[in-house]
């Protein structure tokens, strides 16, 4: 039986190591009970490539100056670096009457609405989770990536939004497993807002959307 208390805790972690943060999410999820409040963890990671569970035929990075870490989220390969907003979503899907697809939609919608507030149209794709924008040259580019893991009806991992970072490491991989996929960030789209502000606004939107599922 699940309690009606649907409180949502937000943790501001600052810059954290990817491996240690993954372990902390796994521990949190393994130890939580029906009474455990859901949490959102805001963080950023130093440069790291992460390879999800869908590893078949994934091209590994051609550069070796950035560590490659195997992780238990869904999806293929991506890159994390400073200047990127990462929000990990540790929620009880059963209690909130969500499934993975509906949670992905919630995360995508929060990013799409955030970008729209700054006059940037963005879209989501059912067949390729994440958020995409059109560049000035008409090319499509990915600006936010998603990856989730569910155990015992509870979710962890989450989303990353590119804000003001060195995008060149993405050139050494097929982002999210898609060869030739362009990657962009809010700074390059003319959004004059720093990482701190965009983090706060995205957390606000995401919290409001999750509250509606409680």
C-alpha cells in the first residue's frame, strides 16, 4: 500500500563524480520504502562518456583522454561535462501512476517548455527520446538527452541539458547511438541565461509536472 504523501525533495549536489553518484542512486533506490519521498538530484559531472545497457553495435569513443564508464541506465552512449545541467529523477513510478514512457514525456515536456520560454521551439521524438531543435542552417540537433533505469517500480537516472560547455567530445561518438547526430546547447541558440538560472527554471517546471502525477 502506498501512502498519499507525495512530497518531493530536491537535492543540490554541485559537481559530483559520475560513478559515485550512480552508486548513490542505486543505494537510495535499493533502500527506499513506500514511505520514502521522491527526490530530484541536481548536479554536473566532469568529463565522462557513459555507455548504457543498449550497447550492441555502439561505436566507442575514438579519443582516450576522457574516461568511458559502463552504467545501468537505458540507452546507448552519451557525454557529460561541465556546463551541462543534469537532473536525476528518483521517483516511485507505481505511487505516481507513471510508466517509463509517461515519465520520459514529462521530462521532455519540461525541457520543451523551458526552451519555449526563451523563444526557442523544440520537439521530442517517441522513437528517439530526448529534445531536439532546428539550427540556423536547418539541421536538427539534440540539446537534451534522457536515460532511465527502473527497479521494483522505482526510477533513477534522468536528463541532461547542454547549456554552456565544450561540445567537441560529442564528435568522438555517435551521440545516443545515432551516427551524424548534431548536438547543440542553449548558449549557441542565443539563450542569455546561465546554468544556475536554467537549472532553477527546469527544476521548477519538472517539479510542477511531477506534482500533477501525485
